[in-house]
C-alpha cells in the first residue's frame, strides 16, 4: 500500500483530484486532516493506527460535498475492501511543518517510516499568475490589503516562500507533477497516468465518470482580470517560474 501526500498551493485542483482518487474502489483520501502535522505535534497520540483510522473513517468535508453535488461523483468515503492507496489532500501539511515549525526536510521520509508505507507525492500546480490572481481577487485578501499593488506583492512573496520550502520537502521523493491545465485538456490521459503511477487498476466505467467531473477548461483568472503593472508580472516569472524546477513547465506559457 502507498501513502499519497499532496503538495501545492491552494486553488490548484487538490479537491477534485483527491475526490477522484477517493472515489476509486481501492483508494481512500481524506480531506484536510493534516496527518503529518498531527503526528509531528503529538506523535504519542497520532500513531500509525490512529492516522490510518482517521484517514479511512472521516466523512465528506464541505468542499467534497460541493464536488459531489456538482459532478455526480460516487464512491467517496465508502468502505474499501482492498486498499492500495491512502492519504490526505492537504497540500500545505508537510511544507508548513518544515517552513514554519522547524521539522526536517526529510519529514515525508520520516512519516513514511512511521506509517510503514512508501510515500508518493502528488504535486498539483496551476500557472502561478493564474493561481496568485485567484488569491489577489479573493475577498479575504482584499479585506486585508485593500490596495491592489501591495496585495499582489504580498501574495507573490507568499507563493515564493511556499515553493522555496516545497522544493526541499519534495527533493528525493517519488513525485507526480499534475498540472491543472493538462488535466483540463486531457483528463483521461492524466488520470490514467496518475493511476498507473499509483499502481491503481482502472476500469473504463470509473474512468469515464471521473473524467467527466473535471473542468472543461481552466478558470483563467489572470486573463479575465490582467494586472496592469508589468513589474508584478515580471516578478512572477523571475522570482517564481524561472526559479523553481517544479514549475519549469510554465516557462513555455509566456
């Protein structure tokens, strides 16, 4: 059995990918239970057995309920007879423990030894300009920083700090890079490849159901509301896209 750990910024597609995997007859992916953080902070309580039980037995969260309602996905959070894959969808879990709380960069290797499973990392990404735009346009960040320019700079720095830590956490791990844009363009191909990497068998009926749940095209926030300051756009490229190997794919998306 493999443990799946997600890495990536919010609003990249973790929810739909984790829901798709959780609907598989041989996979159980919990929603935002943050098992790595729980284990780091209280290993005496959050043991292997406790984490596995929590991962399998938690119900649908608010975001998953919305996915089920809008897409018709079935099989989420149901008992699985032959589990081959389990994990949690929180993309910040291990990265935050390393970045903010001083956990070692080997945190995922250490966690894998504790749960006695190989850890596989799904890195979910979206074009950084589009991803950061989603945060820039959110009511929360508008409330915190009413002026656009300082708000965008804060969120560019926030994104950069995340990937500085994420690159270290992912180093040496078995990583599948899943780009939001490629998933929308070729859901059958991307989901089939993901399942092959996880050693999950794929049935045509299931693949058809889950592929139909994927957005038909990316929600291009930046195209809908471009930034007027070219300086900020350039900053995203030289400070983020040109800097981090895991975002190299987006160099061609200029």
